[in-house]
């Protein structure tokens, strides 16, 4: 009987597999071996697509007459840095005593591609190949993966999509980067005071660059619009009740052109006029002393009229609202939260979660699914029980287990097999807890937010009382509302150890909001939670027909805000939700589950844009902004192949790769469309692409990068001076050499 060979993606994962078998292993260079098994590893990619000059000497130099380049047969090469390990793996794959191969690379498209390239170049044949597909590196899960390993042929469609993804990126990069560099590179280099400029474009990379530049230009072009709201108040601003005027039907200003929106005016004088009218109307209804007149309205420096006014309660509504725990973490949501909470980049976040995964603490990180699978949900108590030894959450765990709150989770929205492609959500395994003591602070905190999000789904929703009141005053209607937490429910699990805020208490009892927990926009349309005891007491005690006395009425000035810049986390989320950015409803529905890039590649794309100095990433705030080179390339692409900037196109390509993986379209169908796209746009740029006029566009946007441009100019002058000096030193030497020859 022959031996079984297990091949993992990394040495650390290979060691974990080797430990499963409880056999005496002998260490060798690049692998370990026992009497019955051999375990080896890749070191990431061992093989990659070859360079263009492998297809002919004519492709070595960048020339327009060699475009487009479409290989009829793809060529691959062993990467020089991994040649030694490839030779070892190749030898093991073809050993005569190895008759069964277990493929244990990462369970996803990229992991599949890594192995397929190795077997292709190693020319593996006449071996039984079985695919091990796991969701965590716990002992039980790895044994299950081996026990249930399927014939590798069942993953042929996934492999086909992996090959296509790499070939597509190669075709885009090689063809379009050469095309645009040759057509527009001199114009860019001249403006940047460089000898030459390479214009690097890519299927995903250029689209992401476009998202950031578009947002930056929206911010630049945004014109702030002031507006003025009229409010009446009881008590202090910090602990009182505020009622806001709205121009509803029956108001003097209903649908008036003077309004900014129904709750404010475009001009301050119109807001003042409304206050005059309310005060005059109310005063006219009062019994005034003989000979007195309606007092003149005079606002103080805070734009308040410190005169009490009485209103009549038209309606009071009390409503109970429930807020369910959020869905579980997928990679994008984790990267977004880690960017906000810990100020770490998506790439750093992925590295942290990968470490937690390899230490058996959490499940596979590269997932877009925020839910559990039905099979996992039915046995989820195992994960919960394992967390009994995590001191921070032990009371919550005990409560969930004692009340058996985990039962029935498979029937809730937190379990949905239809939303899972390769892997379910990132959750704690409940194992590997001995490794926690060796983790750094950031790793511990990331683990904590995963644990707390996981436990929250087994707890009841938070319950709020929402109170709303309508008051008539001076012939106009004012509205007050508040939302108050009654039962914390799942929020009791969300008190992070690294913040001071207690999620079960109002913000006023928590002091100032900590810096590591930034304010977020209320994009849900829900009322913000109010924590004023005075406001709650007033709203709770009133009923229709009651009179209510306000201490003052005044103007609150505000202004519209520009869109927010992306931070690294929100950019990853925008990439994940790329399909939602598409205007066409039919197309949006078709690719609703497809984003820009994949969970495995998005962080790397952002990192690549930063390394190329197309984007800047602030390490302290994680804010992402364009750099001058990035903005220039944006303008070049927009003038030549503008569709590369569209999330619509990029998301549709990703959808196509998914359809190949599902076996719904063929690789040939996909590649034919891709080649047609490239051919059409190369022809168009060849015929109509012109660089004249771009300098004007470059100058327009360069005003925002004066410091960077000046630094480039200074560097160019310094380099030129150094070149002249070097040439001057060589000149006398040449003369003396000539003299000696004579």
C-alpha cells in the first residue's frame, strides 16, 4: 500500500496537519514523513504566468504594433524565489510510493489555483487526488475535511475561474498598461518632471482608484449650503426637551420656496420672521394688561428668544421598537470595524485574522458570508461551550448555555445556506484558547470583537420606547421625539474591554465618547437614541389636549456637509458592495452579490495602489486620498477607456467568474468576451487617443498637490544638476586620454 501525500499552502498549516496523525515524523528539507504519510507545503504561489517576452522576442520591448497580445497557449514559469521548494514538492508529487494526494491548500479560489499550477508544472498523473475543504483549523474540522475529501475533479469549475481571473488580470495589465503608457506616458512624464512614466492599470485596481478620485472631486466641488431651523426648548440643551418646527400642511410656509427643507429656511431672516409670527400670534391670544402692546422679538447672541411660550399637545405616540443583533462578521465588515476601532489597514486586519485562524481561534477569514450554514448552526453549542474559559464573556456564555438560547438558531436570519459560497461567517471556534496569552493587544481585541458579535446573535433584541409629540404653538406645529433604551438585550454582550462606554447606558452616563469609538453617521433613517431624563419624563407624562410651556424659542444654524472621504475600512465595504453602486436596476439585481474584487484580494488591491503612490493611506486615521499620479492616471483612463473606472463593469466581470465557477458558462465564453473588450478599446485608443489637451486637465487638478509637485520639480532639478556635474568630471578625463594616445 502506497503513502498519502498532504500538501498545504504554508509551512505552519502543514505542521498542523502533520500533528493530526499522532505518528512519529522525520524532518526533511521541505517536508516531513512517517511510515504512512508525507506532509509538504507551498510557500504561497510557486508558479505564475510567464512574462510577455516568453511569447516572442518582439514583445520584450513595449511597442504599439505588437498590441493586442493574446496568447494562443498560456505559458507558466516556476517563480525564481520558490524554485527550491517547487523542486521538493514536484519530486514528492511524482514519487512512486505516493498513490494518494490530499490537497490542503486554502479552501477558496486562490488556494485551488496555487495547487493546480503546481500539479500542472509537475505533470502529475495516475494519482488519486482528493480536495480537503475546511472552515477552521481545529482538529475535528480538519479530520472531517480529510474524511469527507472529494475527488479534485469536482472542483474543476472553481479552478477554471481561478485560471481565468489570473489570465484576465494579465491581459488587462499587459495590453492596457502598455497601450496607455505608450500613448500618454510622455505627457504624464513631462508634467511630473520625470524621464518616463508607466501607467499601470488593472481590472480591479483602476476601478478602486476611480472610486477614491470621484469621491475626492465630489468633496472639492461641494458647495456648503447654510440652513436655519426654528426650535423651542424646555430645560437645558444637555438635559431638556427640544421641539422642532416643520412646514407641514396648514403651516404658513407649507411648500414655500423660502424653505431649504420642510424643517428649515434658506435664509436666517425668514426663520426670524417665523419666530416673530409665532410670538405675535401667541401674544395676540393672551389677555394683555390695558395699554400694553405685543413685545418686540429680540434674539440673544445665541439666537434664542428667552420668553416662555405655551403650546397645545395635538398628539402623543408611544411605540415599542426592537433592534436585532447585527449579522455575523464577514471579512469586509471586520476590516471596516478594525479600521475604525483600531486604526489598522485592511491588509493588517487580514494578517491578524489569518494568525487567529492558524492558531485555531477563529474560522476561515476570507469569506463574504455573514451567516452560518445549517450544518454548523445545529452544532453551534460546541463553539459556545468552548468560550466558557474566556473570562470577559463567561457570564454571557453561561447565560446562553443555561437558557439553551442557541436552540433554533438554524431557523433564523443568522443561518442561510443560500448566502454561502465557499465559507460561512468568521466566528470563534471555542478552541485554541491557550494561544491567547501569546497574542499582542491588537490581536486580542480583534478576537474579542469577533467573540462578542458571535455571542450577541443568541441574545434577545434590544428594546426601545419611541415617544413622539406634536405641539401647536402660534398657529404652527412643532415636533419632539426621543428613543429610550428599556431592555438592553444583546447590547449587554457588546461592552468592549478596550472602551469605557457601557452600551446598556445612555451616552450622558458614559462621559465623552472615546477616541477609539468614532461617531458614525445615522444612515438608517431611525431616530437617534435620546438620553435626556427630562425629555423622557415630559414626553411620558403628556397626553393629547395638554398645555405645555416652553422656556424659549430660537434659531439653530446648520450647513450641508460634503460626502465623507473613504477610510480603509469603508473603502473595502464599498468594494464588497460594488453591485449596489450600479444605477441600472436590472443589472444591479443580476450582480447584487458580486462586489469589486473578492474577500481574498481587496486588501491587497488597496495596498498595491498605495505602494504605487496612486493613493495615500494615513496610518493614524486610515483615511484614503488620491495622490497626484493617481489623479493624472484617472484623467488619462477617463479620456481613453473610461469603462475601466465603472464599478458596473468590474462587478459584472466578477459575476462572470462566479458563473464559470458554478458551471453556468464556459471558460471560452468568458475569454471571448474579454478579448473582444480589449480588442475594441485598443483599436479605439489607437485611432482616436490624443494627449494634447491633457496638460490643461493635469494643471487643473495639480493645484491640490502643489507640495507634491514642487517636490518633484526640486528632485528633477537636483538630478539634472548631478548629471551635469558627473558629465563635467568625465570630460577632462576624456581629453587627457586623447592626449596620451597622441
